[in-house]
């Protein structure tokens, strides 16, 4: 019997506001470096590729606060250099990273609060399992999402990262349930689906951008409005 539902965070519950390129533009402008938004946006595929290459090479950086921040500062330093900003690239990159620790730089998807309310009304426990830095609890509080959350587990706080089965087991133990009594909702097949399956949790893949059927794994949902149907509730 299902007793709990866990959620990933980025691209599952929340998204950058107004967008990553706009945050970068604001930080650069405040430092006197005025760059066109289109120019910044055109570099986003390169920045995303930097992250994916680092993630595939060794995803254990998510288990250490300093290494986690180092990856993101490296990403935004690359962005600055490609925009012709060399001397202060690392300083500005750190400022961008710091911005994403602020509540106002994030928004919850509109379907999140209603889904939390519905699941809570059914008597289900709710929790977070996320590859994130130590600022996660503060973000959940600031965005008003903590009310029904019984546990928030971030990789940097516990020294474990998804898809390591141990982070899923730890999250379940904090809610006093077995993994077989829980489901996990996330947007990443490797981190969320494989990790949840490894401990016997029911995985639910979500694709907020409706990119079509998954190449492998479960068919994704595109909104939490259909979560209960996916869970068979």
C-alpha cells in the first residue's frame, strides 16, 4: 500500500525565474557588463553541455557542498568568458550561483501546491529527494512548499546523491516507511527512475516540456494533475 510520495525539485517542482539567461544578464549588468539577452541565450546549449559532461564524468560532486558550487561557478565562468568577460569571470559566476540561493529566483509550477494538498488529504506522507546544495530547505520554506513535507533530503546535506540507493533508503527511513511503500517523482531517468527502482520504490517520470515518449523507462507525465492516476489512486 502506498504511504508516501517523494519528489525531485528542479524541473519537477520548481523552475528558475524569470529564466537562467535573464538572471545572468541582471548580474552582469549590475557589474557594468551589458550583454544582449539573445547573446546569453545562444550560449545556453554550451553551458548545458558543460554540466552534462561533468555529470557524466563523475556525478559525486553533488555529495559535497564545495564541489557542487564549483561545478556551477565553472559553468557560469565559461559563459562570462564566451561573452568576452575574462578578468572577473569567476567573481561574476559566483554571484550568479548566489542568486539561485534566493527564493525570488525560483517559482513553483502552478500544479505543485494543489497536488500536495490532494495527496496530503489522502493521508500520504510527502518528501523531497534531490541532488541539490544545502540551500534547499530554505528554498522550500521560502516558496511555501514546506507545509506538507515531512522530510527534505538534499545530496550535499547527507553526502549521498541520486541514483545511489542509499539516499532513497535514508529518505524513507526518515518518514518511517519502507521503500516498497513509496513512490518517487522526478524528471531524470538515470537519477530518479533508476534510483527509485533500485530500492523498490514506484518511479514516476515527469516531462514538464512534453518532449515526447521516453526512449527508455516509464511513459512520462507532463503535469502533476495526472499524478494520482499514474499512481493508481
